[in-house]
C-alpha cells in the first residue's frame, strides 16, 4: 500500500520525524484512512535491518514479518465484540516490562481504541505518562470523540482524513462510469472497502434502484410508492438496507440547495431512525414516501 499516495501530507511529515529521530512513544491516529498501514510503517522503522535515511526498506526479514503480522515484538490488539477488555491490556502492559524477542524495541498497535473498557483505558495512562525508552504505542480510532480526554491529552494526535480523490481514481480504473465512480468513492472508507463494494455486482444494482427511487420521490409520489416495493426486494439483509440508506443520503445531498431535497433528507433521517428502532425497512421507507 503506497502511503505516499494515500496520505501524502502525513507521509511527508512522518518521514521528517523518522529522519530526525523524533518518533514519540504514544500516538492517537484519528480516522481510518490508511492509519493502520501508517502504524505498521512506523513499526517497521524500529526494526528494519536496512534503514534508508531513517525509513524502513519494506523488504528485509523484519519488515516482511511485520507486514504479515508475524513479528514477535509488534503486537496488534483488536476488540472482541464491542470491547477491549481490561485483562487484555494488563497482559499487554506486562510485556512492556520484558525485553523484546527480536530486538530492544516493542511496538503495540491498538485498533478501535475507543472501545477500550474504562479500566483498560486508565491502565494505559501509566505507560503513556511514564514511557519506556524502547516501547511505542499507536492508538487507532474512527471516533476520536469517544476516546478518554485523559488519553487524548497525553498522546500526539494525527488526523487521517479520507482521500476521496484516490478512491475516485481507483473506482474509475476499475471501469465504473464517472457518476458510479463518484458515488462509490463517497461510500467507501478505504481502498479495501471500495474493492469489496466493487466486487459485489449487486451493489451496482442497488445504486441504480436508489437512483430510480430518488428520481420518483422528486417527481411522482405514486411512482415512488411503487419504487419502494422494488427497492425492498433488493435488500433482504440488514447490511444491504444500511447501504441503501447511505446511497439515498448521498444522492439527495448532491442537490442539497433544492428545498425539496432538504425536506426529503429530513424524512430520510426519520425513516432511518425508525428502522434503527426495529421498524421494518419497508414501513420506514413507506413512511418517508407518504410524508
């Protein structure tokens, strides 16, 4: 994955940090667009056998093992269900007191750190406040607002904005029409997610169905009611229904200056809230059309 293209500004900034040997011991990466690949890149810089002006080569044994998730001194922690348990973090911290298996350094990457149990998050504060010289921690989150203020205040925070231009180019190279590519780029949050979207032909069918539905909403209520039934047939699964709500939001927001579209967006939000409260997908959409 080419970080230079995915996050050019951040890549340039971290290049300077590595070359100046100023890598901090605790970071909070806010945003999911290439944040994990960046954490791996920085982890490689601690163990690379052929550093090039402070930057990892990406090809030596250590770099390849880190990329594959098989390097003993780089640990990746992820939530189990909706939480990262306190015991998991305590075990992690115990490893800080041991010397590394492969070298002197240790790197810990915690994905979705906003899901840390409150006690687990508090356990991290001691390391962050009193870091060991050879230990590094990267906390990754999609929702910075849910991360404890005490952790945010003790870490260096970097924002990882979505690079929609990169995703648009990726979608166009996959053979999509410009309108389809633009919509797919708005939907996806990462290159991997975009690949997954494009690999499923049904997603393109959903997009076309949503375009017909929004067009009918703006012109003919009776036709919109018929299109509701057709749209429901496309989406038996919850994830498909969620995708339809995303598609409809993007399509209506394209003409947000139109008063009618602003009203439709309000109704769509209400329909989505109803659906999230276990009203059936069809009833929620029919409520939107009737309203």
